[in-house]
């Protein structure tokens, strides 16, 4: 007998085992309306089988898709309005949890046959099964990543994983949302067995059912069940729970409610009965679904990121392209990373520097990265020699012959860049693209020496290249659509996320990032304690405070960039970084303090000890009598960057809101739960208002107190008048 019930194929075999193969409408199985409809009838059908003549011996849950089950329907989740908590709670209880509970209470074994990724809600279904078997291949991932979306696993994921593994073992997965390979999931105890092939899964599940007909009671439903590792009185558990909130606060600065809620549900799970814990978990999820943090994360880190990666900013009618040979000019910090990233993606790379030795030194970087991976067991010696075989290090520009892309990454100097461009471009293949990795020089200026300016573009990588997921593609006035498409395709070939912007000093990312450091410098000059400035910068959610980050970037670089801009006659249009520049110039000229890698800057870096503020900084700037509300300091640090992002959108430097949000998240370090610097405006809450109106009010206030740089750009008023948000 075979039947399809709301996307679930229901088959009973001659051994009275029912296999339910999920084959829902759409590309993946997801916890949406169709799932709820199916699960409203399937447990009842299985219960009825028990009474049938043939009876029921077991149930196998399988998938007809490439993945097992994708989890919650994010579109549905992100559209839940504020104040809908009670309705969400009831829905989770009645439509998600109750059917799973009925499934796991069947008096026959239920087995999950996991053929591919089982994440979030998908893995929660598996946790409600008596046995979990996974096909061991590279695309099969297991995990409960809800926390990374600002949510918690509310389909029983928190409660069941703690009852299965104990609090100590389960908590890191719940709080970090780490994805596991099948082998890791087996090692931890999240799954019970692996098969080497997808085809063997269902037979293995059926064989297990036949061999274990009695294995139908979940550990937590057994008499005398105790949570592994003990209950709340176990000193280890007490310690974990006692320390976890502090550890968590350090990471989230109290701005992300999801981990806090997960901890609270976890603490309840070890103190109350199983059913009550499930209800507490539902309350937690119902609350988190309605928070702006979850909406922001889902909007930007999921939908907008996907939109960008799937080519929303790529000219649609350009032919798809692939780079097979890339040339890189300059084997310094950036060039060596670009060579590695290209070779990793299977692209032949020619790495050029002034001498063969310098080029080889750049290539050695790839060897070191591969050695680290070999040590960690992720790569083999054969992988290393294959990758190194794809990188040719040389001082001879003629080796660039036939490159379909050349990326220039020499020192940040207009004349040098012009010289190497002229020398290298003759070797480009027909229709090849010439790109610069400049971080501060105008593309329109650098393209002046290009033989074919329509084939010239900016491809701005971030450091360290092998790790940073973002690439900022910058179009000059003459850059053609086909060049943009080729640069975009190259970025995707490297598996990076490309945002596309128009030329402007500092483009988008450096321009906005500059305002972050500049506002730090302004607060310093106004007399605030530097320790406070950096602490509050982190409380906004930035990974590092504005002064500490300036030291990392180096005062020296800031000075050099401003000197170049002055020479070019474009000084000060870079997001008005005048204060930052003045302070950097003073620190270098009078005290030789060029930043962390120049012997110290705002901070001192004693060997073997934590960095500390350079004492003289207090003498120079600190005015203990100056008082400023902490909220103002935090908002100044955040709003400077948001206002600058809005200006980039208004001026057409940013071509889309998605580019701005994703660029600020992946390239500037905007806190994930803001959803990026433009999304901040949509969900900002102030004086009982929400969105652009609240944001504009606060801008007015800050501008009145601290200067016009905080005034809301015209585009905010336009959105307000149109009743729109930055979607
Ligand atoms: P770097 O100083 O580490 O490397 C520059 C390399 O260019 C050196 O190895 C140098 O020997 C080589 N070089 C100089 N003249 C050359 C010539 N005529 N032919 C071939 N090679 C030559 O500099 P870094 O940090 O790698 O920066 C390179 C470019 O990337 C700059 O335009 C910089 O603005 C940009 N960039 C830097 C980032 C960073 O975090 N360092 C981030 C993004 C962009």
C-alpha cells in the first residue's frame, strides 16, 4: 500500500513496517503549513495500524529530497507580528510538539533514516525517534543551529538533547548552534549509527526494527530515567549553569536574547518534569520569534545573503564565466592570500613580485596554511602538493600570459599601481579582466592607465583572505556589465559573497568603517576615558572597540591614506574622518606611536601580558569632569556608521539595501542581531516608536547635541513620507 499524504509518502511493507518518505512541495522538506497538515493525520494513521489485522511493527522516517529536512520555514517565522506570542505558543504545542510526542509514544520502534542535512526542526524530528541512522557523506550535516538565527530549538530540541546527552554535553551545541558531520554526531551521541551509502539507510532502519522490537520507549519515558551527568545538584551541572550566563554575556553583551532563553530552558529542563520542560521551551520559542533580533538576523543573514549569493546584483543577461588562470601582482599579505584562495578553488594562479624570492615567500604562505590543515586532519600531503602545483611564483611578468583575470595587490601607491598595470595588462587574454585590490584609491583614477577601462574593476578582498567571506566589487564609471559579471562569477568561484558598489572614496566598507574609528577619536578628544570608549563600543556589539581597532589597522595607515588623499585633492570626503586623522598624525609625529605593529598606539602591548591604554593618552586628552550618558556614547558609535551607510545608499554608492546589510555584517563587523547597518533603521525602537520614525527622532537629538554628522540623511525622510522601510 502506498499513499501520499500532504507531501508524505506512506508505505507499509509485508513485515508491517511503515516507511514515511517526506517529499514535500518545494525544493526541501520544511516545517511549514503542509508539514503541519501531514502531521495532523499521520500519528492517527499509525495508531490505527496497531489495531489493524496485520498490526504495526515499526516506522521508518525517510526523505525523498537531497536533504533530510531543512527545519523551520523562515519566511513564515519572519512574518510573525509582534504580540503574537500566545498564538505561536499554541501552534508550537498543538501542531509541532503534540504530533511528535504521539510518534515517540507509539509502542513500536520509530527510526530516522537521515540521508542528508538534518538541521534545526529537521533534527528535532529525529530526536523524537527511537533510533537515528545517518548516511555518512560530506553533505550530511546534523545540528540545532536555531541560536544563530536568534531562536531556540522549540520542537523539543533543547529538552530532548539534554535528556539524551546531559546538560554539559548538550549545552555547547545548543548555545553555539554548531553543525556536526555524521561522524561527529555519532561520537557525541546525537545519532546511533552510520551507513556508507544513502541506499542502505532504509534497509538498515528496517533491520534494526526487526532486531529490536522492544526498543520503543524513549529514555526520558523510562521508569527511573535520570538525565545523564545527573540533575541540577551535580556540582558539574551547577558550575556549568552558574558560569554559562557570564560567558554568554561576554559574547552577546546582553543584546541577543536567544542564548539567554536557551540557558533558562536548560536550567528548567534539569529541574522540572519532561512535559513541563517542553511547555517552557515552547514559551521560549514563541517569545523569540517575535523579537526584532530574530527578524533582523533572518532578514539579512539569511534572505538577503541568499539573494546576493544567487546573483541579484549580477547583470542578468551576461554569459556565465569561469576563471581558469588568475595573475596576482604583489605577493604581500593580500596577494599571498588571494593566491591561496584561488588555488583552493582549483584555479591556476601566477603570483608575481619584484624578485623570485619575494614571490616564493608569498607562495610559502599557502604551504603553511595547508600544513595547518594537514595537522588538523582536514587535508592530506597530496592535497597540499596539488594546491601548491597550481601556484606559480615568479618575478617575470611574461608568466601572466593567458590570464583571464589579473588582480593587482601591490603597495597602496597610485604611481606604482599605474606602472604594474601597464606592464601586466598586455598579457591578459582576449576579454580578460583587470582588477585592483586597492582599499582606498578611486577606481576611476586607477583605471586611467587601463588599455580597456571597460574591463577594469575593483575586487576588494578582506584580510585574512582565506577566512573572510566577503568581497566588495567596485564598478568604475566605465566598467562594463560583462566585466562586472566576470568579477562576480570569480568571487562565487572562490565561494565568497560579493557585494557590488559604485566607486566612491573608501567604497562602502572602508568608508563606513572609517567613521567607526573617527567617532572613537572624537570621543577621546572630547575628554572621555579611552577604556570607557572601547568598552561601550563593544557593548554596541562591535567585535572590538574603535580605539583598539584603530591600533590594529594602524595609525600609520590612516596617516598614509590621508596624505595620499590630500595629494589627490580628495581629502576629507572619506566620511569626514578628520578627527581620526588629526589624532593619528599627532601621535605619530610627536610620539612615534603608529599602532600595534609599529610598537604601540593608543595601547601599549607588553609582551606576555594584556594590552593596556598608553598612560600618556590620559594626559593628552582625558577630562575627568566631562560626563556623557552611556547611551549617547553607544549611539554615537553605532549611528555614525548607520548614517554613513544611509548616505552611501542615498548617493548610489550602494546599489541595494541587501548589499549594505550583508556588506556591513561580513566586512565591517556589524553585530548579526542588528541585521546590518541599514536594517538597524527598520527595527530601531525609541520613545515608544519603531522604525525610520524612531531612528530619525534619535538622529535629531544626537545632531542637536553632538553635531550635524548625526542628522538623518534625506533618504530616511523620504522613506518616512512614503511609509516604507529599508527592505
Ligand atoms: P603588502 O605591503 O603586504 O604587499 C605588497 C606587495 O607588493 C609586496 O610584497 C611588494 O614587494 C609587492 N610589490 C611592490 N612593487 C611591486 C612590483 N612592481 N611588482 C610586483 N610586486 C610588487 O601590502 P598588502 O597589505 O598586501 O596590500 C596590497 C594592496 O591590497 C594595497 O592596495 C592595499 O590597500 C590593499 N588591501 C589591503 C588590505 C589589508 O588588510 N592589508 C585589505 C584590503 C586591501
